[in-house]
């Protein structure tokens, strides 16, 4: 489905506005007076800033990528934004899953000195190379499909 040019401009400006807001929030992440809602030891503020940045990246990517994809790689900018979002989501899920696992196994009493969050962070770091491998496999499959389609088009079939 092709969107009118006006919607592209709306996505672009909304994405730029979200990116500016994300940058401004990231700049003020250490300002305790600004962070009156979130306490300094909670991670929800950081998650909010990351999600806002990813939303800005997707909006900008879909706005500046040409509608008819150029020959060869297709909509690579949109795929890159989606890969970035998927990697961030996998890291967040791995962090929560790892923390919950170590909370249940190593800290059944709910001890405040438990380091279950550190275990979750290790799981999140491990999810990055997993994401890279998945992205490489997806890109290789897409490249092979483009080659087969191009060969079929060249042969007239």
C-alpha cells in the first residue's frame, strides 16, 4: 500500500520530534530534579527513552525510504530499524527472564542484596550475538530470494 506524500511528511516530522525528545530526555537522565517521577535506581525511565528512540528511528526510516525500493537491497533502511527494535526487545525480554530466573533460584527469600539483576544483564548481553546471527541469516535468505527472483525475471519466467 502506497501512502500519500503528506503522510510521509507527517511520519518524518513526528519521528524527528520523538528523536529530539529522546535526546533531550537522555541529556537529562542524570538530573535528579527532572526525574521526580522515577527514582534513580529504577530502569523504567531508561526503557522509556530507548523505546522512544526506537519509535523515532522507525518513523524516520519509513518516511525517508523511497516507496518503490531501489534495485538490489529493497527497503534496507526499514529492515535496519526493525532489526534494531527486535534486538532491543530481545534484550529486554532476556533481562527480565534472567532476573526472574535468578530471583526464583538464588534469592527465594527476597534478599535485598541478591544479585539476580546481574544474571539478567548477562542474559541480555548474550542476546546481542544471538540477534546478530539471526539478522545475518535473514539477510542471507533475502539475498538468495532476490537472486532467484532476478534470475527468473531475466529468463522471462
